[in-house]
C-alpha cells in the first residue's frame, strides 16, 4: 500500500507517552462487555461460574486483565529497541495517513450529497486510556466511541492480530481495520447508531443480530472507502486486498470462538462470521456505493 501518498491527518491525539498499562480502578465499557460476553456466558449457568466471573470482574476493575491468562490481553509495553521504535513510529504514520485518506474520501462523498463531513479524531494510546465511552484498554482492539466521536487505537493490536490470530498482517490489513472504525463514525453521522440503540432499548436486552448488522455495514463502508480512495489516488499494490480479506477472516466471530473456546455459538456473534465480514467488505469495495451497504434489509 502506497500510504505516503495521502500525507498525515492532523486530527490525531497521541497519548502513547501518557497512557498507562492499565493500572488503577476502572469500569468496563460497553465495547469491552460486547467482546467478552460470549466468553463468560457459559459461566453464568452455575454457581462456580458466577464465582469465577465475580473474581474476574474484581481483578479487571483493580487493574489486572484476566484475558491475559489466555493470551488475549496484549502487553502494550513501550518499544525499547531502535527497531521497535522505528516500527512503532511507522505504524503511527500509517494510521495518520489512512485517517487523512478517509477524510478526503468521505469529505468528497458527503459534499456530493450536499452535506459537510465532520471528521473524527483518532486517539493513539498504549495500554489504557479514557474515552467518552469509558475505559479504553488494549485487549479491546481499535474501537469508535460515538459519545466523543473519536477512534481509539492501541497500535499493539496489529501485532496481536498477527501473533495471536494468525493474520498475515500488512499495512492494508491495518488500513481495513481503521477504515472499519471510521465506518462507525459514518453510521453515527447518518443517525444509524442512534436508531439501533433505540431499537435495543425497545427490546430491553442486548440484540446480537442487530449488532452484527451494524458491524457488517462498517465492513462494507471500509470497502467503499477503499474503492473511492483508489480512484482518487491509486495506492493499492498486489496482495493488499488479500491482506484485508485475511484480516477479516481471522477476526470473524466463528473463527475467534473456535480458537478461544473450541466451538461456535452463532447466537452470540457480535461482528459476524468470517465469510460475512469478507463478503460485505468486498461488496463495498466493488460497488463504491453506500446504497449497497444496507445490511438491515
């Protein structure tokens, strides 16, 4: 991916030197709860399981990440060697460049529709920081907070993606993940997230199927971004699309569940299966049309 073509966005808050390793009292955000619910759901059926969940919850708010025991916590330690520092710096530059490209693409799409695009800010942090949606910790991966309209990124997540989940990695795989989060910002501006939240409140419980549709639409929007970005300023190289598809495959709910618990529970999906995520990304990529991303019909 020829990412340097896009320059760097200035809508970035770099907290990597000020964010901590997760120490101190904190409450889990909704994003964290959505992520870990499929893992703890089976434990809620017994007294012993409830005890385990209780101990885990106490450990989490006290500053310890229970997911680290199964290799999903992420160390988020500061880079020490010259190579690590250079890699960390380049990864931050890639994120800033991808953000700049989304600003150009979505700004153009909104302008053609008669609207002014309001870009989000991207927060780079390490280990733990605060967001408008609660605590942001490394194990959550990149996420979008509609309350403050910011995308939160612990850059170590991309190492985790390769090391823990077996994704091939690559700069466009990282771009896909970031573009997915910007997709949530588009949903927020469109009012989609508010509509979905009202429906959830009407159901009186967390609706996995509805959440999956939200996530798959963000995948499709990531594809729309790539389509328009390529037309604006060709930046894709051989293998880039395969990198994104490999990442989408490795972070599909069925793949993650199979690797972490040994079996798949479709009713507990929050982001969609690997096949769904790849399919919707490709749909947006091929069409470049927001209307092709209606996952709610």
